[in-house]
């Protein structure tokens, strides 16, 4: 049986095959130049750095030092590169392109831009947008070895629709809830916007690597001293990062700051992960009622947190 990990590996390998073929990375020379792909990358580093040493290029490209050394030797023999001793460290050789080397790089750069331009210009605008968005995401993933960090921000244009859509997708996928649940979310979101009062309401979006990964809303309740926590959700691939706890803590702190004495929330017993977060934050179940919602037999729960304690 194929596991999800096996499928993920197969998907990435398929991307690698498509990418290398479409960009001609398997050709003996790169973009019709006299350089291999690795040589072209070394030439790029030489052209875009000021007096680098070989070790810098090794680190930047993750290449074997001996391979970089051989490439630099070939460049020197072809009159593309010159080396001189570093005035601050005699054992280090500072590298720079000659006039011939700069000309070779300019030609390579122009050809590469032209070939990539031809590739993306030949795509339908929808697929071009998909490709470029995916390329930006890939850069974000590989540009940092540090794990993603979630941050909170306020609402921005488009967030209300995104919250509705993402919760609609996720609860349908994970719990089988359909259009009735999505319509309920849309009603809550619309009501929040329609009656918003900055002195009584607030909302937060959790982001990681530029993506929305969760949300939470604070809305005033039926009595002046009570508020409601609503629309908490965390994307599946962001769970385990502390996003849910961060959102709840922000909501609780804001409710206290606005002078509320009690914070209530509605959930259903099925949502065990969320219930654990509520319990950890100090909420307690004050009411349970069997119900029929979203085409399923569920148990409504009302949880409450005493903010005056």
C-alpha cells in the first residue's frame, strides 16, 4: 500500500523531472552557452559578489570544494577570472571576473532571461500565475532552515471570505459537514462585520510563511459583561506549532482589556482538539445539549471562562 509519504516523495520527484526537462537543465550546456549548469551558477556568484573567496561560493552553492576549485581553474585558464591576494589575509585569494568574464556573464544572463521569458510567456495567464506563486512558495520553503513561526495580525481585505472558505473546506473534509456549516460561518462573519465596534469586538489572523493558518474572533455577547470567542480554527499542517493556544491567549487578553468579566464559546463535543485548548486556557463546560446539526447527531457545548478571577 502506498503511504502518504511515498506519494509525497513521488510528487516531488515528478516535479523535479518536469522542471529539469522544461528548463533544459539536463543539456550538456546551459542555455546554449559554453557552460554547464554548475559552471553557470559559479559564474553567477562571481558576477554578483564583490571579491569573493572560493569558500564563499562553496557555501552559497553547496558544492564540493574540489569541484569549485576545478571550475575556477578552468575559468582562469580561459581568461574569465583573475585572483589576487587579500590584503587582510594573505592566504585568501580574492576572485573577480575579467572583462571577458563579465562579457560571458552578460551573454549568459541575457540568454537565460530570454529562455525563461519564453517559457512563462507561452503559458496561459492562469497557469503562469500558478507557476509563479508556486515558485515563490518554493523559495520561502528553501531559503530558511529555521522552522516556520506563526504570528498574529488584524483583519485585512479578503480575510473574512478566506476564513469562511477555509473553515468550509476543512470541516467538510475532516468531519463531513456541508453547506449548512459553511452558511453558518458566513452568517457569523457577516454579522461581525455589520455590527463591528472596535470598543467591544476584535479579530486575529494567524500567519506563517505568508499564509493564513488560523483565525479567532472576539464578539460582544448578549449582556454587557460577557463576550464570545468565535471562529477559532487552525490549518491541519500548522497544528502542533502552538497556533491555537496563541489565538486563544490573544482573544482572552483582549476580552480582559475591554473590561469583559466572562468569555463564552459554543462548540460541539466532536471537536476534541479544540476542546483540549479551551480546557487548557481555563474554560469550563457549563451546558451540554444533544442536537442535530450539519446532517449529524452532535452534542452542543457551551464553555465559559471567568475573566474576573
